[in-house]
């Protein structure tokens, strides 16, 4: 009797509509009279077969154009330091306050099947489920980015991916792009330095890159800030040799390590720091604070710890929790706001637009994306996959006299700047200022004895490009410091690499800038 009771608790197979299925391996067929032959004719009335086959090719949603390969986990953010003098942002006020989060750490250029340990940027996206909406941080493991003109974003990413003809990564294409878009030199130094291949994802930093506003909507005060999650395990990296070995032995090395560490109770954690700048300083510092290719010196704007991120629970199902997750820098809660960084402004459109295409227009209703706060947006209705009741019979227009609403927050935005100017076509120019911070980073490489590794990493990748592109790249690196160009040239000459066939045949690149 006890055994029967236990059996009754077990699930049984059904169709997607719930009809019980006795044997999911059997198909309804018209068979001939020769029993020794296994042939037969399938029938359209075999709903189980048709349902199973029809669902299979629809199991995949479009792969992300970038950031395809990733690990993910659930966790919490805890406030550790009081910053109520700067902001009234709810999830950042009250030492000891904890808020649930979902995080996703990814490579950028590689597809879903690419190796984890290839030299690349790592994306670090965090969704914080606050009491007043979702706060998304969509960060990178580099403190700077490659471009500051948003229209270049697709070109940048294509140059880091596969050649349109050969369908393999192409060093000539990669370096030709950067030779002619030299504002990315600072970011290239970061990628080809130690940060390019972290030991594990538990050793990855996360930088906001852009300048943000942090303040008090109720009185209009704000500060400019930069965000930085620092791994509590410290920064550790893989050598080029170990990264290459692991790429062949275990392409999923980083994803596997993250999952196994959390499963074993070794929860990775990061300290959230901010750099704080008074708005008045923005007019006097010798760099553009809205330029995401530049950093703020720590000596002038030191890191201030404010909280701790801990990842402590693996996804129940990767596709459900992580693959369908959608993060956007446009998701900001009261107290946090965007600056005039035009790259940030463009990303605020691009990311949710990608989610609507990839997951669907109602992606915010999925459990991994759904806000855990009150959501009432009856002016956004219908669409495929609507699962939240669709606001019933409430008016689907604003300011209805039949559905009174309260004005809970008269002002939810951090103070806006006042602007006066003119609309014009604009593309930033590369000047010597773009090489000043890379020059200081080179001095740091020398001080930390990381210069040999950097030169070796750049030379090894650049050696796959054709000679004219190599020569131009050496010239560009010479703008940072003449020793860099000289040492890269020396390694290229001493260690020539067999080139892939040039898909452009008699390709003669032309210089497009100084």
C-alpha cells in the first residue's frame, strides 16, 4: 500500500496540452503485413509525434549578437557602507539591507560554443530586484571601451568576430579596424594585458565604464559616479599558454568552474565601489568625463566601498534563468540616472531592442526578468506570450477618469542638466590626448614587469595579419611609446606566422587617418 502511494506521487508523461501518454517512444504508424520488415507510414493523426518534432527546431531563440557564451547565477547585494549623504536610492540606503540579484558573466566576441579562455572582454551583467523596479548594471571587465561614437558599435563587434567570407576570426580585419579607429588603443592595452584572460570568472572585475549620476530626486542634487565591482578573491589571470591549453582541453572551463564553486558552497563575491565627482569638477578636469575611452585617476577620485555582491545559487534551468535573461542600462531606479555619455545613451536603446527581437516583446514577464516590485503599465498591452492577465479591463490609455492612480513619486529622475547648443553631424577625432592614459598604463606595465607579456600577446595576435596592416599597427603603438612599436616590430620579425589566405586577394589597405 505504501509502495502504491509512493508511485502515485511520481509524474507521468503527457502531451504539452496535458493528455497522458503511455509510451513517449512509440509512434502511430500504418504498418504492412510483413512483420519482419520495420517499415510503415506515419500518420498526421499522431499528435505526439508531430508535437515533438515541431517543437524541436523551435527550441532555440536567436543567439545574442555579442555576449553569447556565459555563466549565470542568482545571489544578493548587501549594503555595507552608508552613502545617504549622496543618494536616497532605496537599495543603496540602510547598512545591512539585502536585495536579490541575477548575474550573467560572458565573453563578448565568441559564439555560444566558443572557448571560455580565449583572449576577450568579459561582460558582467547584474539585475537587482529592488522595491522600486529593476536596476540593471551592464558592465565589462575593462575600465574603458573601444569607441565613443555609438554608430561604430556594430563595426567594432564585427571586426572582433568572423570574416564574412572565410567564417573564421581574422587578425587582418581586427587590426585594420583598430588601426583606423585609434581611440580604442587604451582598451586594447587592457585586453592584451593580464585582464584579457582571467583565471576564473570569480576573479573578474566589473566596471561601469560610463559616467552615471547618483543623487536625490527629491531635492535635485547629484554627483557623477563610476561603478566598479572588485572580486574579493583578488585579480588572477591565466598565462597565454594555459589559456590556449584549456581552450582545447575544456572549452567550458570558466562556466564549469563557476557552477561547481557555487554548488560546493564556495560563493564568489565582489565589493562594489564608486568613484564620486562633484558636477563642478567636470568643467575643470583635463579629460572628458563623458568619454568612455578614459578613466578617472584613483589618486583624484578614490574608490569608495558601498556594498557586496554574492552569488550563492545556481540556475534551476540554464535556458529559463540565464539564456532568456535580458539586461539593459536603461533600467534604472529612482536615484540613479544616465550622464551625457552618448555611448551610454545609445546602449539604453539598443539593449532592450535586442531583447524584444531575441526573446519577444513581453520578455519582462518572464521570471528571470520580471520586476518583484509593483508593476502597473496598462499602456503596454497584448503582444505574443502575454501571461500576466493583460490588465484585464483597465483602460489601455493614460489619464483615464475611470481608473484613478496615485502619484507616489512626483519626481523619480536625478536632476537633468540644462543644455544649449545646435544639432549637427558629429564624429569624434583622435588626438594625442587619446594616447596619454595608454602611456601611463605602459609605465605601469613597466613598473609591474608586465611589459614583456603585453608585447608578446600583441605580437602573437598581430602576426596573423598581412604585412601592411602589421606595419600600420606598429606605427599606432609607437604613438603610445616608441619602445612599444619597436619591441612589437622586433617580435614580428623574429617570429613570423603563416598567414591565412587573404580573402580579399590583392588587398591594399589605405590609410584613413593619422
